[in-house]
């Protein structure tokens, strides 16, 4: 099981092997974490995403799946793009959110990443309640067999940090 750490900050500034992008299915950039990663990482990321769309993912990356590209100008080697589910009060999509984390770790293993930074997937415009997302994310990482040594959850605000910290009471508060 990887060591889990928490950081309050900007995922685009993390010096890790791989940064997980909460992408939209088009892989062509967007808002939130996705837009920030594409802006800071530069055109190399978008170029590889366009190549993926032209080959394996003509209809876009399916929700819950993951794929790696270069990290461009980010202080990481790879970006692992995963498409989180939109929260629904009428349909349980928890397995899709868990799949995002499992698949990102699988791709990290494929590329040889040992340190991986995750955002709080689906908690922005996809409206997943952050406490539930934290429970699913931390539980899935703890239950997934992987060669990744450190999973760093990079949380943008204090509320997200607190929600993830509540899932790791034995670890204290992590880093700020």
C-alpha cells in the first residue's frame, strides 16, 4: 500500500512522477484542474491528447478510465488523465469514481511512476460531495495493489483538505 500524504496547494506545482488530471472526456482541456494542467503544462500535453483522440479514443476517454501523456512543462514526468463521473442523487456512481483512482494507479504502474499526485476528482463542476469523494478516493487507494510508493492528494482549499484528513486520522494532518 502506498504512503498517503495530503497537501493543500496547487497540483500543477507538485514535483512527482505523475500528476492525475481530472479531465473531461474530450481530453482537450477545460476548466478547473484540467484547464490548469493544460495551461501550465503547455502545448505538448494537448498535442499528445489530440493524438490519443485521433487513434484509440475517437469518441473520448470513457468515465472511470485513465491514460498517460507527457507532463510537458509541469515538474512531473507524466500526466495521467482520468474522467470522473458527474454526481447524481438518483444513481450511485461511486464505482466509477473508485475506478478513476484504480485506473490511474494501474497506468502509473505501467509507466513506472512511484509518486503520484491526485486532485479531489469530481468535486468541482461535477458536484461530488467532497466528504464522500474523500472516502472513496482514500479507501480505493488503500485497497489497490500498486508499485506506487506515495500517493499525494493535493487539495485546493481547506474544506477539501479537512475532508481528506478525516479519512486518515492515524496519519495526523499531513502537510500544508
